[in-house]
C-alpha cells in the first residue's frame, strides 16, 4: 500500500497496481516549490483497466444490487476510515494545494466529512421508489381504466469523476460519495497538481472493503481525461473546473450521449447597499480574497458598492488587506497562501495588466510580494472604478483580484449582478433583510447569501449555477438524483 506520500501504484479493481510504463511525477508544494511527494502517471492502458473493472463491477457485481442499508454500511466504513485520517487530510491539503491550515481543516475535514456521512446515511434513507397518484383514463368502448404508476430511481452506471486542484479532497468526496450512494461505480481522476488527496480516498476505500471495481483511482493529464469523457463504457461524466474545459467535455461526451454534470466558473457579485455595516462588509471581502488565494469558483470577485459609501468601503478594504500575512500556509500566523503554480500566477498578472490598460484604478496589490523569494505568491489586488463590461469584470481570473463597481439604486445593482455569463454565487449586505430577500430572488445565481449566510457548504443544500457556471447540482438530495435514472413502472389497478 502507498505511504508517506510517495505513491507508485494506482488503485484499480480493488487492488494496488503499477502502471504499464511506471512513470511518476513529483507533487510540488506551491508555497516552497519543493517536492512533497510523488504520484504515478496513468495513461490509456490504466484507463482501460479501470473502466473495465468499473463496468464489470456495475454490470455483474453486487454493488448496484445491494440494499440501500448494505451500501450505507460500507459507505459508513469508508467515511470512518477517512475520519481517522483527518490530520493527514489537513497536512496533505496544505502541502499540495496551498490553503492555510484553518481553511484546510474547515473545508477538507469539517465540511467534507459531514458530506461523506450524509451520503452514507442517504444511501439507506432516500426512497428508491415513489408511488404516483392513480389516474382514471378513458378506455375503448367508453369504459374507464384505473392506472397505477410507480417512480423508481436506478443508478446511472459507470461514472468518471474529474476533479480540480483548488479544493481537491472536498471535491473528491462531493463527487465520489453520492455516486456510490446511488449504486454507481466510479473512476476518479484528480488534478495532476493535487493527486495526493485522492490516494487518501483510495486507501480508505480499500480499508472499508468496498467490492472490487466499485472505486478506482487513475491519475494523468489531458489524455486520461479525454479517455474518461469519450469511452463508451462511461455513462456519466462529472467535472468541476473552468467553463472552457466544461464545454470541451460536453462536446467529447456528445457522440456517445453521456450524461454530464458540470460545476464550472463564476464571477459572483457581492452587493453592498448604502445601509450595510461596512465593517462586516470589509471583513467578508478580506475573507473572500484571501481564501484559497482567490482560487474558488463561488467567491465574490465583483463588489457592487453603493456610490454613497464606495469611497469609504474601498479605503477600509485596502487598509484591511495590509493586515493579511502572505507566506507558507503551514506556518502559524499566515493568513494567505500561494497560487497553485507559476502558470496560474502569470495568468493573474495578465489580467491585472488588462485592468490597468482598461482604465480601472489599481488601489491595492498588483504585484508579486518582494519578501517571498520562493513560492507562487501574488498580493491581494483591488481595482476601483471598474467598468462591468471590461475583461477583468467579465472573465474568471481565479486569483486574488477584486473589482469594485459603483451603483446608485437596487435596480442598477441587480442589473449589474446579472450582466454576466456566469451565475454561480452572490450575496448582499444590508440591514433591510426583507429587501435583501426580494433582491436575492432577482439575481440569477445558484446560491445567494444575505449578510454572510453560508451557502453551498452544508450537505443538504444543493450547489450549482446558471449559465456558464454549469449544469446540474451537487450536494443535497438533488446531488444524489444527478447520479440516478428515473424509471416509471405502470400497472393496471383495481
């Protein structure tokens, strides 16, 4: 079994297997640029083995035919094996993806493990059949026919799950557990930048005694991803990442008419009304820009601020940013870590230059921190007087860059919030909660918070977006149903 973050085998068909070419890549800590482990590089032969195992486990194995209670028992063991690794989950997450330890503990333990427990329980409690109301239908000869119908939920089949680098352990759990709870088999492909979290899942799956082929782990790059989105043995692809890649996956899945669930990008708007508590608003803004160094799809990156308080808000925001401490997130006192790799930092720099060239006012950040010689760090950056139609306001930067945009009325704020190709998250800060709820209903996003309400993080609340932010929902009972087919069984009643 792999250990000490130096992995040489993939988990396929219930066993650890070496890859055909035995290639491996180092996993780089983005804060230190040093290796923290290694992972084998899967290729098409490994994809073929994994898909054959998953197909066989679904078509011939016991997993989809187990009772919900039996699946729940095994998934409960899976959860418990992960919970026993809580400290290692935090350490791995900090080392491979760069969040601070408090953020890693919150997202990858305190948030992810309850999701695993929720779906383990839901495997037993969610109804697999529901009776529909009887219908009286006209029959030939003027008679009547009393028709009965039952709605049944069946697993889709083989699921390929492709996860991102920013919150890797959490995203692996969010995809794997509902898919398994529904009775599917899974092939998981993590980001090449953050594979170590996925090996923790594989170790726990083996310890829990999941039947062979039910959970499979294959690493690799674009070649592996393409195989998992095009192979006819796959019934459903679930992907989290950019909208550009999501569109490619839809095209790749189309010839075989696979189902897809896509959790994609965002350019979420935070509305700060004239009656908002500015201290609370600024605290929320600082937390948003520093969490994952801005590398999270649902973070509010457009701050729509009433013009009567905008100057005060920008001044308080930029002053508060000075209290952030950039550095190695494994160290105590650090409040903001690095970007995931150098290419991502260069992407952020390109957008910052586009903002300057476009006439926005750079009021904070906009450069690499001079005191950190190593690591992919970038200062939290704020632009004021941003045109909502500009590149930096419309495109997802995926870094610590905030656009401040002024407004004069609620109607203008809603119009600006909705003037985006994305519709993932959003929020409002105001003392008038009734008005806030009215405006929340008008903003076209999958989730919306009022005065800091937590959305998209509880197991029971469905998460997903409108427009280019994706297709389908994760979490909640809706997240389970995404991995099921609906069958109607009709019978003659009476």
